[in-house]
C-alpha cells in the first residue's frame, strides 16, 4: 500500500506523484487540513479548496475508492495514517514556498523516525527549480534568458490517471465517514466577499478547451484589455491543481496545429510565454525564499515609504478617485481575481503614487485573491515596486489615466466595477482626475475626487527612489 498525500494537486489526471504511486502498489489518497497552513489562508481560498476537495472526493468515489480528509498537523497525521495502513511509502508533489518547505521537511523527518519510505516529485512545473540555469549554475534573475531555455526544453506528456484496480477500496473506510469535509465555519472562516467561478475538474477542462479553441488566437493583441475577456482565467485552477501544467501545454500544441495564420500562432506562443513566467517566479522563490518579506534588489539606503493610513484605506476600498485603479480594487473583492494589466496598475499606484510599502499590497491581495500564489504575487508586487528581479525601473511610473484610456477606451471594464460611473461618458471617466470639482459633482456625485495628483506624486516617487540609490 502507498499513501498519496494531496496538497495543491487536486486532480486524478496528470498528477505525477499519484501516477508513480499507482504504478508501484494500490494507493490510499489523503488530504490534510493542517492548521499551521490554514493560519495563512483566507475565506475565498478556503472556499475554493473545499469545493475542489469535494469534487476530487467524488472522482475517487466514482472509482470505488475515496479521498481521506483529515484535520491535524501533517507531521503527525501523515506518519500515523501510513502506519495504520501499513504503507510502504508516502508520496507527494513538491511545493516550493518557504512555508510548504518547512512543513515537508518536518513530515520527512517524522516518516524517517517511523522507518517509512517517502518520495516527492515535481508536478506543478514542467521544469524543477535548478534545471534551467546559467552555465555557471545558480538561477536566472532575468526572464528573457530563462524563457529562451524554457521554450526549447522538451515537455513531458500528461501523467495517466490511476485505474480502478490501482486504488485502494475505501468505500467502507471508517476514516471517510469520521472525517467529512468540514465547512468554512467549522474551520473558523467567514463566508468570502467574492464569488469566484467553480473550482472543479470539469470547470477547469471546459475553460482550457474553450480558451484554446478561440481566445488564445487573439491573446497577443487583446490580453491587456480587461474588458475583452481574452485571458485564460486558468490561474485559480493552476493554483489548486484542478488542471495540470502538461495538460495545458498539450492544448497549446493543438492550438498551434489548428492556428489559421501566423498571427494566431504568435498569440499561442505569447500565452506560452506567460506559462514560462509562472515557472520563472517559482524558480526565483525556491532560491530566494526570503523575498516574501525582503526586497530582492536592495538600495544603498532604505526606501522611505510614506505609508499614509488614509491613502492606504482609500486604495483598499477602491475609493482613490482614479477609475481604473478603483475598478481593479473592487473586482478583487467581488471576484477574488483581477485582470493582470490592472494588477500592475493598482500595484504601481500603491507603491509609486502613494509610496506605500509593497508588502502592504501583497498582504491585502493575498487575503482576497482566489488564485494567490506566493511566487507569482511576491514577484509581481516587487516588480511594480522596482525592488524585484528583472523589475520595472523605478523611474517608470504608470499613469493611471493614460492606462485607462489606452486599455479600457470605452470604459466598459470601469463601468462594470464602479457603478457610480455607469452613466458617465467614457471620455469624462478618463478625464476624471483633471475635471474640476463642480463638473465631477454633476457627473457622479457619489464617486470620490482624486486623493492625490499623479504628476506631483510621480516626481516625489522618483526622488524617493533616487535618494535610496544615493542619486539625489
């Protein structure tokens, strides 16, 4: 018997550790609701987790087995369950965050104390950290170099799902009845503000196949337009593992074969580039776990963040008076997801226009995002704050008015998330920070005036960063 420990791989198909376990012996699948991990969770993410767990349990039950869902510290639960089942081995897929690494090391030590074999494999990535590196070793800190090797490296095929004969018969297992999947409230979480799309296997496959048969061919031209709906929206599924990375890549291969012209093929490659970005960030975090709280690229002196509490509160509430920024912040609360272009805008606004420490933004997004990945979110926030690897230069400060006009010209995205501006003409929405008080009051009396002047704050931000670089 082999125990497969599910974590961020909530699927039976294209699951490398699960497939490896099934080839060796009959397997017992388990998921541990570990309080040391849940301490860092949030209502929306736990809601997604519970939905994905229920779907995975149904998948196992359809095959005459079950998913054991156990509450407790993994370093105690996993060895105990393995011993009870007389398991020869425990297998799992690697996770590269610092928190996960600490948990996994504790579990390894506990298993070794009990004399139980264990194995972990790379599953959530095509290429494990350290496998794509400069000639002298270490890791890449510039994406363009990483991308050249990633795109040319052979990709493995999706791992097969275990057969019914390879799964342990757990239909009558007392553990299953004694350990039902708990509710949010039973785990100590409130109902989330957001209502994200379904996080199930069928939903993941449908989204992937729909995207790769249509929108992927317009991706290069439209991916920065939030109202176009041309992004894949697979991030939450990749986060929870309801879809596997090899499955996604195979669908992009089919999309390339079916592409009607060269522009469409280039769009498929543009999407693949984003898949590579995701892995680049995991590699960075694996080698630099301290960047969750520390700047990746330091300055000669400490950055003098303003950290005004009132301005931070306005940003969090989507009440800055900059329409596209506020639309993004409200989408975060209502959907648990934000379009990538808008994520960059709101991050730039916080760290440059408001000079608020990027860690404040990271913590807020970590709480509300359904697709929160430590690696991607830390890298994204440090990119915007000009403190990260291959980051935006400190003197490049997004102009939110210009960005709104360029990427949401009809203000469709803004109106969807900022109802106070629903009846305001698009040109006036984009001119909002430059209108006088009387005109703003006439057009949308319930929408706030700008809390800062972008031009002035841009100059202040550049000066602050130059002071930190000792260039002032």
